[in-house]
């Protein structure tokens, strides 16, 4: 618990500070670009996110698992990881370049995608290093590098706004960060292991076959989150895409919480044959309680203050994002609720997890294609939440075969505390947003402390 807790804290703190900084700058960027320009920016970033999570074909999970089982072979596995990563990156890079021609995007969007493709290629070559850091449970290295990346991006976007740069300029930061990360990771991981570049047919074969399963898992998760933006562009204008993307920006920021849990727990669970021990149950319950303590008030508070949050963050031009945001925020609440179950499924029931995500992804994509022409971005918002509900129900049912800990019992006090908090801030919702957030936090955590939910 001490190691995992330290990893969650260090990476979580880095993501929180980084996320707040980047979110504030990107809110100004959205206001600067307007819904139309922000729609174009979000479309390119949706493709970037989809392909970045596909680009290692899930090999990083294979690598982490193998290093956990046999650390003596780390240099050989790392070297073969780089070989596989290089060729997969070239394939994805070429595919990314031809997408604008396939879909007939505007010239500025096409040029932005070419720049993003170069950044994607450079960033992909850092993936073996990030997997090595996770396998060694040196999560603080990730925390520091991710924070520096955020500062670079924030400075770049701020300069772009002040200098009135176009959308293409924005994506050059992906090239800068991709190149710098590659150098920094190479230096930072030298004491952990150095790659032995020696092609090993059996290892490469296992990497690809095992990795495909995780590639499908991560890919389907990404498609649920990002495919709606791509589909929207075929039926709606960039203004609508920009409004939806502004509402979704909060979800992109908040994904760090389940991600931090997954990054910290996966190497630990992967190294154990049987994870249903008393220590693991106790640790999982503590993590679940923490996630509930964040998730419930987040959903209630964001729903009540949606108008304040959107208009304060993005300006009056984004009023159309308020209602989608009220709906979308609950998908984050759901992902936090099954955060531990998600890791259990990845480690113990990968094929079942893939089938569940495939079903949810097909439901999401088909629903968007059918309903967007009639209901617009509201269809995407509801379908996103329903997709995550489907995943949550099935994950929780199956994961409890491998690890059982109290799911519902810790929920009562956060729900009651959030209800009181929501009622109070609804009465004073016209006040300043930041003052309201402070009042809400004081009310909520005071009740939790008084109720004995938060323990040492």
C-alpha cells in the first residue's frame, strides 16, 4: 500500500496541477479560436488521441507484465519493444497522413494533421521508456516529465493566443514535446535498464500476439471517448463540434484519476497469481473509497454549477455546451466508480474485458451515426454516459470473481454529503464560481469528516 499510495499521490498530484494549468490555458484557447476554430482543433486532437493509444498495439502492457515476472530479461525485452514500436509507428504515421484526403478535410485541418502526425511519431518512440518506468514502479519520473510537458504546452498556447497564431501553429508543440520527451526519458531511465537492440523472433511474436489484445482494449476505450467527435463532423458543422468538445474538455482533464489508479495498480496486480488476498481487498477498498469521495460531489457540483463553469471557462459563445456538460460529467463519475474493477479485468479477464468494450463501442458508434443527424451533440452526450454505464455494470459483475471488496456500502455518506452540498450551492448559484467551489468543498468535506468517512 505504501508503494502504490506513493505512486498514486505523486502522479495524481502532478496530473492535478498540470491539468488545472492546461485546462485554464485551453479554456482561453477555446475562447480565442471560437467554436468553429476550436472544433477544428478538437477534431485533430481526437484523431491524435485515438492513434496514440493504438500506436504501441498494447505491447506496453505485455512488457510491464513480463518485466514483473522476470526482471533479469528487461534489456532484451526493452530492445525488442523498441524494434516493434518503430515499425508500428511508421504504419500509424502513414495512415495518419492519408486521413485528410480520405475524409476531404479543409486545407488548414489537413496541414494541422500532418504536423500532429510528426509529433505522434516522435511521442510514440517514448512509449517503451514510459512502460519501463511503470514496470519499475518509478512513477515519480512520469510525474515530473508530464508536469514539464504541461508547462511547455501552456507556454506555447499562451504565446499563440497573444501572438494571434493560426491553428497550425498550435500543433507544433506536439513535435517539440515529442522530441524532448524522447531525450529526457532516455536519460532518466539509464539506471533502470538500457535496451539491448537484438531482434528475438519469439519475443517479438509474443509481443505482437499478446499486445493485440491490449491494443483492442485500449482502442475500444478510446473510441468510446473520441469517435463521437469524428462522427459529428460528418453531420454537423465545426461550431457544434467545438461546443461538444468544450463540454468534453472537463472529462479529458478528469481522466487522470482512473488513469493514475490503473498505472499504479497494474504492475502490482500483474506480478501476482491470486489477487484476492486480504491485503489486496483492504487496499482496493481504500482506493475505492477515495474515488467515491471525489466522484459523487464532482457529479453533483458540476451539474448544479454547469452554467457557471462553462460561461466562466469559455465565455458566452459557449452557452450551447452547458447542457451536454451536465450530462457528460456523469460518465466521469461512472469511470471512477469502476476504477479498481477496470484494473482487475485487465489483469485477470482480458478477453472478457475486450468483448465488453467491443459491445459498448459498437453501441456507441451505431447510436451516434443514427441519432446525431436528428438530435445533434445531445445524442453523443447521452450515448457516452450510457456506454460507460454498460461497461461499468459488466465490469463490476465479472471482476468480483477475482477480487471482492465493498462496493456500495462506502457510497452512502458521500451521497448524503453531496446532496446537502448541492442543495446549499443551488440556493446561492449566482455567486462567484470560485467562491461557490470553496463553499462546496468546505460543506462536503466537513460533513464527511463529521460522519467518520475520512479515516487516517
